[in-house]
């Protein structure tokens, strides 16, 4: 790989902006990874698989908590 190409892009864009974009890309990928981990944790939750408690406040609170965190990861990933 030719690093000189990347360095010439960084010079043209400015080093501060290049570092900022690199950090933003890394954070976006981290959010994508953690949202997948969170989704698997959510689907494996035994309390949410229990259909007999599906109308309880506990179930709704737990479901909303999972949904809120998952939505936050999605929002952060899209920035």
C-alpha cells in the first residue's frame, strides 16, 4: 500500500481534520460492533423470552431499556 497517497490526502485536507475523520470512523465502527453485541445480548435475554410476563411493567421497562441503548448506538453510528 502506498502511504504517500494517504499522506497527500491528509496534507490536502489538513492534519487536524484527517485525525478527526479517522477518530470519527473508528467510533462509528465501534458503535456498529457494539450494537451487534447488544442485539445478541437482547435476543438471548431469558426474561424477554418468557411470554407469560409480556404485559408486565418489568417486561416493558426491560424492553424499552434494550431498545433505547440499541437506538443510541444506531444514532451514534450515523453521525
